[in-house]
C-alpha cells in the first residue's frame, strides 16, 4: 500500500515487539510503526534539534517570561485537531525536539490508501509549522541548515514505543 502513494520505503523495521517502515515524503522521513498485537499504527514525523539549536533554545528559555512565550508558541504551532504531539526533553529539561503523531487503523475494513496518504501529509504539514515557529524565534538561516538536515535522517531507534 505504501508504494501506491508514490513514496519510497527507505527501511523496513522488524523487531520482536514492533514492525514498520521509514518512508520518504518529499525531503522528509516519516516513520510508520506498528506495535504487535495492537489494531493501530503510528505515523510519526520527528524533528530532532542539533546541539546548537538546543543551546540557543535553552538560552532563550532561561528568562521565565520568554520560556512561557516560547513554550506556548511551540505548542500552538504543533497542535492540531487531527494529530498529536510530543515535545522531547533531555535530563536538564532542555527541549531537544518534537514528534508529530497520527494514529491510523490499517487493519480496519474501511481503511484505504487515502487514509494513509492523509496521515503522512498531516504529520509533515504540522511538523513544518513548528519549524516555521523556530525560524521566527531563532532566525531562518540557522533553522534551515540545522533542523532541515536532521529531519531528513531516520528517527532514532525506539523513538515510538
């Protein structure tokens, strides 16, 4: 079914408790992951930040008012009624990236290629809105080179559990 959406499968994932695919959508990589014994599947667009971006965001968020503004702005940018999001933090509570997630039910009799296509488009579209927010706060040049490169790489192992 994935090939019918004219997207390239970059990698097939087969593990004891899950299976899935890394799929190319334009210049981006989307993870389709299924936890075995569940009826649902996750469509995940991951936006990890390079260390330089993490440092810049941490400096910006060191002021309590700017922290509240940044957190509200990022959450507003990546919130959508048709997707979920997860903001990822390190052990020092620095924001290190975010994931946009859409749940699909590919084993349901009414599921179609259209549902898969819409889910992939939804997570990438919402993820790009988050990038636009980061560009507005930190400057477009830095974001374009740092974040764009990291989004074109496969997400880390075990990112969707």
